[in-house]
C-alpha cells in the first residue's frame, strides 16, 4: 500500500487537514500528540511517566557505571587475595537505601495521585454525548451502527466511522466472535470488545481529519489487517453524511451493472447487505454506499476499481484466512458485479 | 540408634552447637506428614477459591436471571449440613479418645463419623438427581456440578481415609504418643467440612440473602 | 472470565520466573564485590513481599476490558506499590557495589548490567501500571519491550551470570573469561539494540501480534534495528554455548573455591561428591568461609563435624526460623509400593483414555490398595505406638 491515510474529498467538502495531515500522513498510530479527548487528558501523564522512567534509568545506570569504574580493583586474584574481602557497612549503607526508598515513594505517590485524577477525568465526557454508535467486532472487520431514537434514522455501515468535530460520541462495544479491542490512538484510548458483554467508551475529536484505528487485541489470523478509519468533520458535513447514508441506493442504469446486481443477489447477498437492492445478508459488512468509503477489506486496500476486482475475485489471496469465500465466477460475471458495486456511489 | 544429643566442636575445639536429646519419628505437628497435608490443604483451598470466585464473578455479572428459576432449597441441604458438622465433631472426639488411649471409644467415634459422612453423600446424590438441569445445561449448571462434584470427591477421599484410620486404630496401631495419622486424617476431614460450609453459603445462603 | 483466570495465574508466574534470578544475583554479586550483601534482611523481606503482592495485581493486564472504576484504582495502586520491594533490591545491589571493591569477571558483568536491565523493565512496568497511560500503551510493542526486559533482562542476565559463576562448581572446570567477555558484549549489545528501540515502536503506536503493517506507519527502521539486534543477541547466545562446550572439555581446573566465595557449596570439592557432606555441617553465620575475615556472628561454623545420623535413612529437622535441631525424622526406605501405585495409575488413566470402564474401575481400586499398602503404619519407622515405647 502506498499511503495509509489519504486525503479524501468527501461529499465535495475539503477537510481542514493541517493538523490531521501532520499526524495522519507520517504517524498514523502516534499517540504522544493527540487530537481529541480522552487522548488529550492522557498524553500529559504519559509524557510525565516517560520522563520519570528515563530519569530513573539514567540515574541507576550512572550509579552502576560509576560504582563499577570508581571502585573496581584491578589485578586481584580472587583465589589468593584474602584481604580484599571487606566487612559490611550496613549502618551507613542503609541510610542511602532509606533515602532512595523515600525518593521512590515520593515519586510514586505523585504519580498515583495523578493517575487517579486522570482516571476520574476521562471517565465521562464533559456534557452530554448526543450521538451513540454501536460497534460490533467481527473477524476481521468492524460493524458500525449509528443509533438514533428515531428508528428511521438508524443505519449500518462498516470499517469507517464519521464523527462531528467537537461533539462527544458514545460507543457501545461488543463482539460477535472473539475479543477485539477498539483503538484510535490519536483521539482515544482502547476499550475491548468482548462477546456477550457490552462495554462503553466515548471520545471527542477536536481537529477535523482522518484518523487510523486498529484492533488492539489479538483476534486471529488477520488481526494485523483489522483497521478502521475515523473521519472527523464539521457537524454540518456530518449531518449531511448521515442523511446521505439513509438514502436507498440508486438502481443501476447500464445493462452490465443491472446484470451485476442480479449476480450480486445470487452470489453475495447471503452475506452482504445493500439497502434498497434486495440484498439482506448479515454475515459480512454492509455494502450500501460502498464507493463512498476509502478503503476495502477493513483498511487493507485503497478503494479503487482495480483493488475491488482483485478482492471480489479472490479474497483469500489478499487477506489469507478471511471468511469471505472465493466465488469462482467467470471474468465477465466479476466485471458485471464490479460495475454494479461501482454504482454504489453517494446515493440518489 | 541415631546420635540424638551431643555437642559439636569446630576445628579449634570451640563449642559450636549443643543440643539435647532429640525426639524422632512422626510426632505431632512436626512430622513430615503434617506439613505435607497442610500444603496439600492450602493447594486444595486455592482450588476452591478459584471455583467460588468463578461463581461470584458470574453471579455478579449476570444477576438474578443467571440463577435457576427455582433457587436451591434448604430442605435437604440444611439437614445435610448439620450432619456434616456433627461428623466433624465425632471425628474430633475420636482423635481425643486416641489421645486418651481409649481404643474402643476412638473406634466408636470414628465409625460414627464414617456413617454420618456416608449419609451426607447419600443426601447429596439425591439432591443431584432432583436438579432439573445438567452439568452442560448452562454455566450455572456447570459451576454447580463442578463445585459440588469436587467437594463430593473430597468427601469420598475423606471417607476412605477415615475407614483406613478406623481399621488401624482398631488393631492398635496408634496410642497417645504415636497418633499422627489420626490427627492428620481428622484435619483433612475438618477441611472437607469447612469447604462444604463455604459451598453451602455460596450456593444456598447468598442466593436467598441477596434476592432482588 | 477466562482472562481473569489466566492472569490470576500468569502474573504470579512472571514473578516466579524472575525471583529466583534475583536471588542468584543477591547471592553471587556480593562475591565479586568482596563484601556481604547490603541490607540482607530487607532484601529477603522485599522478595517475600513481592511474591505476596504479585498475587494481587493480575488485573493490570486487563485495564481495557471495561472493568469498573473502583477495581481499576485498586489494581493500579497495587501495581504501583509492588515497585517498592523491587526498589529495595536494586538499591541493595548498587550499594553493595559502592561499598565493596568489585572485581570485574564475566559473572559480574552480567550482574551489573542486570541491575540496569531490571530498572528499565521496572520503570516501563510502572508506566503501564498507570491506568490512563495503559489505555494507550496496552497491546502495543511497548508491552512487548517491557516483557523482554523483564524476562530476558532479569531472568536471562541473572541466570547467565549465575551459569558462569556456578559452572566451575558443577563441572570442576572454569569457563573462558575471554570468550565469556565477547559473548557478554554480543548479548548485552544485541539485546539492547533489539529491545530498547522497541519501547519507541510501541510509543509510535504499533500494536503487538501483527504480521504486517502499512508502509506509511513509520515503524520500518526501528523494526529493522530490532531485527539486527536480535541476530546479534542470538550470536551471543551461541558464543555462550560454545563457551560451555569448550569449558567442559578444555577448561582450566577450578579447585574447590575459585571465586573465594563465602557460602557452603564452595567448601566441598568441584564437582561436589554425591553425598555433599559426610556429616551435616553446623553453621554459625551466613558466610561460613569468610568468617575469619568478617567481624560477624558469635561462633564459628563447623563444616566437618556434625551430628551423626546413622540409623537407617534419617534427617535432622530444624526449627523454621532459627534452625535449631528439633527432631530426627525417619525417611522412607526403598519399597516397591510407589512403583506398584504408578503401574495402577497407568492402567487407570490409560483405561479412561480408551473408554474401558471396567479396567478403569479396577485401576482405581488397585491405586487405592497400593496407597493403603504404601501408607501402612510401620513399626520400624516409628509410625506406630509399638516403636515409641521402646524407642
């Protein structure tokens, strides 16, 4: 893959990308500089601990080295030089020990208090979180459901999460198979997705941009390729995006795409859902508005027609172990399906 | 015979260690068997701690719905608990009789413990057969039968130990001075009893105490 | 649930791995410092404390699993506190170097670097003990670096040092100092080249247990360093193996006590005779071989005269803390019962595997009978009332 995070023109909106690009382009998983909460609250203590750690190691290493170099006796024959053995000096030595212990204790106390304060700080978002997103981990993709009190506004998508900037978003996390972990380093810390248990998490993106997330708990063969993308955009763009998602897909117009739709229903619809195209499978990711996403196979491939054909032709070669089967369709049939999928643009 | 008292000198003739006549063989709490049994009991106790931890974890996590519709009743378990406690008492009386060199009394008390233990086992088997669920029905069923099953295995072992001790006591192997095996066996039996109390408290009492 | 059970076992397990290595260092480092360990009692207490606390910190592997706030705080606190006993040991080792007059030999190189490796593994542990920090660090290469410093830094360095230290006692021959120094250089350099940058990989957000990652992640060069380092480390280990092999065949004879060490094992020949000591030695201090040179303890140890136990298999049982003679225990002598029990157990478990229920029942019965025979109270072992009366 050439670049992990690409600048995407979304719904004709240019993202305000300066900061996000700075992190996104070069260090997609970097979390020592964050762009939202609770990451923002965690970073200071992380730096604090890091400096403490470096400080301690430097001091101890210096003490050991100095001790060795200053005190070493050269040319001692351990078998013979009996005078070399010196009696213990526990009385004065222990004073240093108690001093060192006191320093350790003092440093630890500071960090225990700091830890507790940070924990209390990141427990809940400041103020209400108006948006709740349910995420279900699957081997090896993310099922994303935007919840709403108005049932007609609920919809499902996969592997790409859009959130409005500056608004806390709540997550309900669970898993369909094994334990996964939801992690978007540049914005938020991790929370596990555990089958049979619902965990909650929240975050608030402060800077518009595209952030990479990844499964952080080993979940099987393709754990490494279970990425997700968080697109943080202005609340207006976010609302527009949500409205767009609710649109049913546009019926294909060309002959080849129509044929592709039929073939899709026959071969793919058992697992994949496309709203409005009479395909209702639930095993695999929802493919409505597929072309609006920027990657395929949960963040593995950029979403280009070429990669799309490769993926539908033989998924197992690209992502060994994937649960998506090979369909053994002929070349023209694959072309037709691809043509149909390419029409799944931004709705009506 | 071992040299069991004396004085040790170093090379220069200084006195290093003086000690009196030492007892030997297995005496009281200082015998190897006693230490071995104690460490065994610690291990077994840890096993039951893990099992009960699993139970409480599930119970707290899933609440009332996780428990069976019909909570475990005291009808059978109440009397069986009393029986087991009594058997501990009789076993203790048996040990006392050995200490007092009363062979007949010891055998009598030990046989009583044996019988009470057997009755407990019988009641427990009856209770098992009355349960509407099996070990593989749900996680509650698994835990119920695993925990009570492990306890039953300990009861069975305890009964065999008591049986052997009763026979040996009857033929006069033990008296007030050499009675370690009796004490150790009785300690094991007390342990089985104590474990039952925690199991009973967990499965029977807590469910009624904290019923929502 | 399963995670709880796993970590409740696996965290104490880590301490079970590192504590013996720490003990070896506490035992052998002072020999090269020509000075008894500073704060011996404190170190002993610290070791015991570590093990006890070690049973109460397992949840720090599971901070991200949605555990309630209160229990997170508790386990975070416990994980911070466990630093204190480790700090005691580290200070004790450093002070032993400072107050002693170290002689640099291969084991000393390992032990001295061990202290620093221990510290690195320790402070990265402190970082992950902080819940918020762990929310980010958990599951990244930072944790991988941490565990390597703990297991290799603490265990391997301690054990390799101990190998060089006790090899003469085990084999009667010395290992080559020159080859040993080279091996140490490769192991120390390779290990740190491999695993120090790995902290950085983790801080850059690389999740663990991935076989591939996007090219743009910026992790490439650090991982390359790690790869190079691990090959150097492996080469160093190979040198150690060569060193052992060479030592066994061509090593210089070691004599009883090549390091002029103070403890009991160095009083017998190298390798030690099968019976160790002809009579149980009586000790007056922790350093029986340095007693003449240290103003320590009241008496002097007697290594060659001790109580004689000559009536069958017997051993002296002493009191737990003061080691005063307490009881002569009779050890069981040769008997066929354990073997028969084993045969019966083989029948029992084999039958279970093959679903032969009758055989299994027979096996179980046989086991019980064998146990009964094995445990039958015996007069000659003073297990019955009979012996007691005329004994």
